[in-house]
């Protein structure tokens, strides 16, 4: 069961990385379009800014979850890694518990926010519910909570440690 959970978290991690990556790429294409239409064509498009904001929300919550799993979030790793032995373990558990509380807060209040705003629409995208546009908040909280469970149950993500720790073979030269 543990191996299945680890495989699922690896897949979920890569899904988060791709979601965040595609969001930031599309955002970098949309913003110049808005600038081009405003300053070159003289008629600004109304949709690039709200779309870029929505993409930034998606990027933020799914990217933050991926950063947590990769132990790349500065707030998670900075002080813990400065401590020796037991202090590192104790602070690591405290960080995980606090992160779990934050994720639960995001889930509970995020779903309430989605529910309360579901019947409203965004002016530039009348077909898009405001509640749906807020959905990355509770979904990112769920994903983060799943990564926290993985970290507490199985330890740091081994697939990321192996992928990020460079192995230098004997006789290899460093530049």
C-alpha cells in the first residue's frame, strides 16, 4: 500500500509541476498580447489581465504543493536544515503539522469560498463561475495535505532526492 501511495504521489507531483509550468508559460504569452493590443493596436483586450490572474492563482497553489514535496520551499527547509540531529527531526515534524493545519484551513475555507461565489461570474468571462476560479485554493490544499501525509508516513520523497543529487563518478572532472 505504501508503494502504491508513493507512486500516486509521484504522479500527482508531476501533474502539479506540469499544471504550474503550463500556467506560467500561457501567462507569459497572454500578458504580451495584452500589451501589444493596448499600445500597438490601440484597442486593449479585456481578457488578458483576468486570465493572467487566474493562471497565477493556478501556478501559485499547485506550484507551492510541488515545492513542498520537493522540499524546495524556503519556509519549509531553511531553519530546519540548520539544526543538528534531533532538533532537525523535531522541527521537521512541527513544520509538517503546521503545514497540515494550513492545508486544512485552505481546504475548509477554500470550499466555503467556492460555494459562496459559485453563482457569480467573471465580467470578462461570463461563462466562468467565480467559485470555479477559486477552486485552485482548496484543490491545492488537498494536494499539499496528501504530500504532507506522504512526508510524515514515508519520509522525504526519494524519487526527488535521487533526481536532484548529482552523482559524480570516479575520475570525473568538475568544471
